[in-house]
């Protein structure tokens, strides 16, 4: 027998906009939480554009960003993990975040995911400032993070993992009273999402532990999609994968655009990143120092910005001497 859903989880789930009746309404399923549907008309988007100084800035004038982080800072005791990180993510954009080890990428992503509280700065989704008190605030704002350990349960199947923690209760009143979940419904909806993303999973009944790293990564991404998230954050999604698995994951990331999803992805692999991203933001020593449109840059420029051989776009960067190796 399938595990019963936790009542509080189910209650929260049913309040969501994602499931209607027995069919999947894609416009709803892939939509945003209604709370975030109307941008604040008072939002000053010039401030947003000012924070992005790369060649991608032209893109900024066309529409307001889905997500905007301004002057985010974080210190751990004496260690300053983030000095000043500003970033804007456009609608249906894949935005790469790059930087050397310790540049502050993961810290920045954790702040955007609500896992770590920032000491300063603001985060806005569709023009509305989000007060992040924890990961649930980020999820409510439509932000889903795929963690490196993926948080999948090895002994459960693909569809059980897709619904993990948000199981659908049976529509049969008796079973519902007994807190039993609707296995068939969840299986069907999970299969729909997986096929819409061209995720190839061997069989419904195969436990996740027998899947490849790539399939597991795709599954975690699909989960974000099923829950109607509009922003997916990926921290080095292909770091531990082989060539074919990597290709599968990159394809799924590219595919997310078709579903109205914007992506922030951290990677050390420039070639891969340039093949999927629209823009790349470079971080150095806890600062976001430059944003470039992938069409208008080359890998050597990005590498130069990462190492300090090329100064960034910030005023203090331009006046500073290039770093010596
Ligand atoms: N919990 C923590 N406590 C103390 N210092 C931390 C903590 N987390 C991060 N740091 C420090 O903050 C800085 C930025 O770390 P972060 O993990 O964000 O870098 P990164 O860009 O993700 O690096 P990598 O490419 O190696 O993953 C580093 O100097 C790191 O040692
Ligand atoms: Mg990291």
C-alpha cells in the first residue's frame, strides 16, 4: 500500500492553483501562484536595469525581470561570503552564474532559495519584494531549487518522488478519510510532466536508486515543473554526470523555456553553459562584477572576468589593478 499523505501537507497542496478536477490544466499547472501574478505598478525598473551592466542590458529594456536581487550581502562571522550581489533574471531566460571557487555563487543561490538569510539587499519576484524567512517563502514565490543531493528518496519510484511531500489524497471518501493517496492520479500526472520534458525514465515502478544520475537530475527538475514553479535554480547540475547524462540534463534545461520557466544555473563548465544560457553573470570575491549576453561574448572573455585578467563593469573593478596570479 502506498504511503499516506501528511494531512497538513495535503491541505496546503489543495489550496494551490495547480490541480483542478481530474485533468491537468496546463495553463494553471505551469502558472504562477496567483499572489504573484500582478507586478507592482510602482516598481522602478530603471533600478533593475542599472544593476545589469553587461551586453544583455538591451534585453532589460524590453520587459521587467521575473526575479531581481539587489545588493545582497552575507557574512559568516569574519568571512564575507557575499559583498554585493545584484542580478536580474528575465522571463524564459536561462542565466548562468559563474565564478571561481569561493566566489559566493552557492551562498547567493541559497539566499535566493530562502535557505540562508541575507544580511542586506532585496529580492523581488515580478516586482514584488519577497521577505525570505525560509525556503517556503521562496517556493510560494515560484522559486524551486534543485539541490546537488537532489533530495530524492532512493526506494521510491519516479512519480512518488515527483509528489514527495505533496501527495494527492484519494477522491474516494472512505479512502480519503483513511488518509490514503490517489496512486493512479499521481502516476498519470507525473507521467505527463515527464513526457512534456522528454525525460526518459525506464518504468513507473522502478525505484529511483536504479536510475542514472542524469535521470535523477531530470526528475528533480520535472518536480519543479509539476508544482508550477516559474524560476528553477540549479547548482552545478551536471557536475557528477557522464557525457550522455549531461546531454540529457542540458536538453531538459533548454526545454524549460517552453514551459515558461526561467532558470538560474551555476556551472564551472563554460562550454556547456554557453550552449544553454542566454546570459552569464560573473562573480568574483563575493561580487557580481559583469553580465554578458552569450551571443555577444566568447569563453575567453568570461574566463578573463572570472580570473580578474579582465576588469568587471563595476566602478571599483575598473579602477582596480588586474589580479596577479
Ligand atoms: N556556512 C559557512 N560558514 C562560513 N563560511 C562560509 C559558509 N558558506 C560559505 N562560506 C564562505 O563563503 C565564501 C563563498 O562560498 P560559496 O560556497 O558561496 O562559494 P562558491 O562560489 O559556491 O564556490 P564553489 O565554486 O567552490 O562551489 C567562501 O569563502 C566560503 O568559504
Ligand atoms: Mg558552490
